[in-house]
C-alpha cells in the first residue's frame, strides 16, 4: 500500500509552547489530507480536512486558531498545535487520500504530551 | 454518513477463520463500505473496501449482504498479528471518514 510518513512520532513540550507535526505522502500525491485526534481507549476523531492550495476545513468544535493546518504541497501537510496545554495531550494521526478510490493511508501517529 | 454497529470485542483462536460483522441498516446507495484496522499505538491500516459485490484481497475478504444493510470482514486464518481494533466505515466517494468504536479482536495462541 501507499506510504504516509508522520513526524515526529513523539513530542514532549512545556505548556504554552507550539508544536508542529508533519505529514508526508511518500509515493503518491494527495490533494486532500486529514487530521485526527485519538484519546486513550477512544476512537479516532476527525479534526480537519487539509486541502492543497486552500484553507483547511475544520470539524465542529475544533478551534482553527489553535490547530493551524498548512497544506503547502501535494505531498505535505502540517498541523501546528499553538500554545499547547495539558488537555491537548493526545495521539494525533494524519492521513492522505488517494482520490480515485477514496482510500486513506494513515501515518503512524504523533503522541503529544504537554507538561 | 450512515451509522455502523459493530460488536465491542471478539475472540478468535490462532489459524482459525474470523468473521467480523458490521450492521449498517441506513446505508445509502452511494456509500462504500470500508474496513480499517488499528494496532496499539499505530495509525489505522487499510484492509479492504467494496460497494455491492464481495471483494477479496491478500489481507481479507469482504462479504456484503444483498440488501447492503450488513457486511462481514473475513480473515481466513487469524494470526497473533491480526489482533487489533477493526473499524467498519461507510462513506460516499470523496467524503470524509468518521470512525465508530470498532471491534477489538483478540487472537489466542
């Protein structure tokens, strides 16, 4: 299957700092990528849809000014958690979609711990 | 997108077949049935998807009921590496994925 790389895999930061997570599709181009968040023992929750060359669209209840998304190229989307607080600690997962078959390929996830 | 219902957990013996059910009685004509699985501390992995006909690939088979109100993911010979949470997702093409709670599969040696 197609490969999606997500970096970093784990990050620990102090409260109030910003953290950037990168998501790259390595062997295909993706006009659309997605960002999810997953709390322990829960399912994935869609946060936003990242569209190459245009603004991201956010799910209801997700603060767009807190979770900044940039989709600068057909192979890279970034999620920046601004002014992170302990309640932002979670497992963040990205995916990239192959549009012709609507299959999403997922990154390995980033575990964010905010102290 | 239509809602899916899956059992919270299932158990299987190693090297035996596993049938994971998914009910989706409100499925629409344009909804595809996708199956993904997630191992602990990893991102989900694509397993299989279909629209109306049964599908086979190297990982699994997907059996879709004639009325499309239910489907079954079939793992032909479960291995310990198949222990994961399996998600059944309905989505029209180009639509987003909304994950339900999935089925946690435990494989016993």
